[in-house]
C-alpha cells in the first residue's frame, strides 16, 4: 500500500495530465452539437468528386431559408389587420350629444322647429361617423389599404380610407352640412363634436397575430420530392444551385435519421476517438518540443483551458445562429498563446482547435481555410503588444484577410461579386472589434489567474521608478547602477540572437535585489576604504555573498514578482564558485570545503537566463580593468565566458556555440563604448 502511494506521489504530475486529457475529451464531445455528419463534402461550382449519387430513400426537397423568408415577407406585406369596434363608446357619445346639444344650440337663439331639425341632423352625422367607426388622432397607421373591422362578433372588410379619424372628422361634418344647406351652423357643430367625439376603433393585436400565424402555417417548406433510387448527381458533374438544394435536403434528412437512439453511442464513440487523437497530438508535441511547458501543469492547463473556451464559444454560437460563427474571435487564441509562450506552439494549438471545430461547423473547408490563414497572419503580425498601434494594425490585417478570403470563395461559388452577403462581411468587422476590446483584459486576467507574464507586465516592471527599484537605488546605489549596465548588455545580446529582450532586461534589473539586505558587503556599494569582510572569516563572507540569491528570491516573492523574473534571480550565478574568498580560505586554512563557497544553483535553463549570467559576470569583472584597450577587452570577455562554458554552466540552456560567439561580440562592442575607446592615430 505504501509503495503504491509512493508511486502515485512520484507520478502525480503525469496522473494530473491524464485526468486533464480525459476531462477535456469529455467536455469537447459534450459541447459538440448532437447530430450526425453527412459523409459527402460538396461546394457550389465544383465538380462532384464521388461516385454517382442515388437517393437512398424518399425525401422532400426543402426550400431555402431565403425562399421561406421571402414568402413570409410577402404574407406580412399583404396581411390585412384586424380592428375591433367598441360599441359602448358610441353609446356614450350619443348620450353626451343629448347632454351638450342645447349648450351650443340654445332655445333663445333658435326656434323650436330649428332645434328639432338641427338636433336630428347632428344625430345623422354621428350615425354616419360611427357607422364604420372612428379611429384615433393619427388614423389607421397600417400599410395595408384594407382592414377587417369586427362589429357584433362579425368581421367586415373595409377600406382604410372609409374609417375617419378624430382629427379629420371635421371635414366630413363640413361636407354633410354643405349637402344639407346647414353650413351657417358649422362652427357650433364642430365645437360640439370636438367636445364629445371619441375614437372607438382599436387595433386587435392578438387576433391580427393569430391570423398572421395561421397564414404562416399554410406555407409549404418543401418544393417537390425525390424518390428512392433517383439519380441526384453524377460523378464529375458541376454542383449547381439546383443540386445544392437537393443535396442540402438529403443532408438534413440523413443527419436527422442518423442521429437516432440506435446510432447515438456509435456517433459519440466516433467523436471521442477523433477528439482524443487531436489532443494526444498536442500533448506529444508539447512533450517533445516544449518540455519545460509539459513539466508545468499550470501551463498545460492554461493551453487546454483556452482550447475548451473557444470551442465552447463557437458551439454556443452555432446553437444560437450558424451564420454568425465568424463572430467568435478565434484569432485571440494564437495571439494569447504567442504572448505567453511562442509562435510555434501558438500555431499548433490554433490549427488543432480549428480541426476540432471543423467537425461541427457548416462549410467546414471554408471555415478551416479562413481560420488557419487568419491564425498564420495573427502569429506573423502580432508583436510587442505593449505598443497599442501594433495591436490595431495587426487586427486590421487579420480582418482584411478574412474579407479577402470570403470574397475569393464567393467568386468561386457564384462566378462574380453579385449578391454579396453584406451581413457576413460585417461579421468580420465585428470579429475584429471584439478581438480589440477583449484581448488586453483577457491577457491581464490570465496573468493573475495562471501566474503568467506578458510583454505589457514586463514593460511595467522595467520602469526604474517602480517601488522596488526605487528602494534598490536608495539602499544599494552601486548595485542599482550595476543592474542598469547589465540590463543594457543583456538586452543588446538578446536582440542579436532573437531571444526575449524585454524579459532579459527586466530579469537583469531585478537579479541583484537581494543585496539590499547587506549592501555594504558588496564592493559596488562601499564608499570608503573600510571593508566589512576584513573582520570576517572567508566562509562567513562567502555565505553573505551567496545569500543574496536566497534573499533576492524572498524579496521578489514578497513584492509579488512573476516566477519568470524570479528565475533570473535564482539562476544568475548557477553553481559558480565565490573564488576570491575560496582562495583566501585556502591561503589561511589550507584544506577548505569547496561546497561552502559555491552557489546553490540551479543552472540557467534558457537563452535569456544564460545571457544574464554572461552579462552579469562580464560587467562586474570589467570594473577591475586598468587602462582597457581593444585587445584587453577582447581577451577579458573571452576569458570570462569561456570559464563559464568550461564549468558547464550552460549545460541546461538551449543556447548554441554560435549564439555564445554573437553574445561575446556584442558585449565586447558595448564595453568599448562604455570605456570610450577610440582608434589610436599615429603621432
């Protein structure tokens, strides 16, 4: 039992990766839309590459969404709306007429016979006005010239113009009075009707909606049928618009029948195998070519998490609306991975993610082609994200590639640029805007969540006015000046060999922060001739010198510096010997334990950490040069770096002899500039 637990403990990193692998397969298959896959790929304008295709069963030919939408639009345009008459309002108006009539036509001004005549004329006007109802102030706003008016539970179709509004009833009154020869009473009638008339014709939303739905339900979604055994398309025949309609109908029918209870588990198994193959390829690539990333479970988790995130986003978009699949900013994936890792890994992850999505997206060839090309452009153009202009320019180029690729496919399918889908083109622009808005916040969130470092963070850390570097310049000004010189040397060397110059610069600025604990024990900070090491044993002095690495790590962790920066503090001396005090101990005591005078390591494990070790040693030792010349500097740099190479300090760093020679050349040139050496002219 104990042995089994020991084995589990020793292999916990691998067990974690196996678990992550299985969980990722489960979630990806779970995210995938639940549907079978048609076994033929076809595109309009291209020859049919397969054998003659015969109908495997009877099926209907479906109308396209565009055709159905056109039919619905036509029905909506010709739809006659329903209005309902409120009989009670008419009764209330007639009562109000009886109440207010004598207010406007009093007995003092008119004879009894006139009042009877005028009162009857008013009632006749009201009857005519309310015969077909009165609409509100704005009248009937429907586009249709006809409408149904419901009165006494029966619908009557009338023309819209026959329904007067409250606003234009005065015109009708004038016309009626003119016909009756009563125009002299017009003002009184208008004042009276303005007071009492109310609209009684109202739009019946529910009934109109139900009637429209009834008309929609009569739409036929098919246009004929294909009988079993009938030839659909022959081998080599160019796929035309009519073929596309039949093939799309067969595809839909085939996939719906394929995804039955009997086939469910077989299809799930097929998806699982394909996803497992893709993910195992990714793990094998990382293990073989990015071993340091493979050994870091956090980084492996980060890669898998991003794959799952963009697969989930794409599948959700497919469920919402297939046509909007290009809204998902898939190019953020290679952009983020390049920011935190390297271009090659970013490209591999992007391609594998696109291949997985190719199982489920419509027009998979077009989708895969456009996304891979856009991913390549992303990797080639995105650099130095801390410069805002670079991000905008790169995203503009990516959007342009999407649009050019779409137009090329459109020309292949249609033979011209007519009938362009402007909605799809706008989706590419929306994709670019989403990428611009979300990429920087995502990078920041990932830095905090996964402990990663981007160029933006490195730029912030390189600010010499930061709290920690200010403290270093105050407590150990000599060390601060030394760190600045080392950062300049290291950055120049990194630029020459294609290493991460920003990372090297930041690592160099912070590599000696541990000296703040005992600044006067380091010669660059001693302002007098008094040396505190004179009163100590060589072993104690060596311990203080060596401890600046440990103390530097502690200070860095306390100030929450990223692990990638702390790596420079940890490795900048490797396993080198504090030779001065070791030699002093030998002279004083004879036998000396070399282990007490050697740095604990580890060795530099990257080009960047190796460059810092060289730059640190060269800059520190260069302070001892007396009257330097070209020859002295060349021999001095060669000697320092050759000693490190011979001591196997770069054994774990992926740096070549050619790169070391380039670094030496850069450092020699920099030292010449520092000491202002000039060509000696003859007298």
